[in-house]
C-alpha cells in the first residue's frame, strides 16, 4: 500500500508539473497576443487620430496683366491639429505630359509656420512671376504644354511624428486658361502614411 501511494503521488506530481508547464505556456501566449493586440490598437489609433493635409481645392485666376495667380487650399482631413505646417506652392509652364521634373523650391526659401486644426484650411495664393507669353498660351491651348501648380508641405502630429504631402495640378487644352480650374496630375500627388 505504501508503494502504491508513492507511485500514485509521483504520477500526480508529474501530471501537476505537466499541467503547470502547459498553463504557463498558454499564459505566455495569451500575454504575447495581448501585447500584439495593444500595439495594433495603438497604431490604429494614431492613424485614425493624426492629421492628414492635402489640397481640397486648386485653381488659378489670370490677373489684368495676364499673370496666373495660383490658389491652393490645404485642408486638414484628420482628427487632430497639424503642428508647424510649412510648405510652398509654385506654378510653372512645361510640356504636357511632363518629361522632366518640375523645379523644386530652394532650400533657403523662407516659409511661415502654422497650426491647422481638424477640418481647418490654409490658403496659398502664389503669383506665377509674370504674364504668360503668347507662345506659352498657344501651347497650353493646343494641349502640348500645361500650367502646372505644384507644391510640398511638411507638418508634425501631436505624437511628435513628421509627415509630408506633395501635389501637382495642371491646366491644359482648349479653354483651359479661361476656366481657371486645375486637375490633379496623373503622378506626383503623395501623402505619407507613417
């Protein structure tokens, strides 16, 4: 009877040890799954609550001197403020479709800084730098060239992460200079998703 009790105790201890090891492994797995779910939830919350800046409107007017004045409205489509928003807008006449990159702003270009709240906008009005000559007008009207309005902006979210956007809009074809409307170009319109 004593031998049987000892054997039964050893067997019970082995089962308890095995069950404990299984429970410990399952607890570790559950903890890892909870950590992963928390990480996914945090990343999702940041994506959902961060600011997203991009043009909500882009157009232009031709002033009395024949100079295009670009009008671009940047909107915060996100749920939190965009902090330290800095950017530039430029217009350029170039062949259509584009074969070369459009000129970038110089690194030392002075830029203001703004905070754009959720749903709020920031408007930029950028003169072209002079009236369009007759050759440029004719090429735009014929669809061989376009008036491009393009730009870049950067900003920070409330979590301290930096983000950017880049846009290119254009007007080309018969009557394009009379309408003052711009269409998004087929490439170059980018918003980061970091």
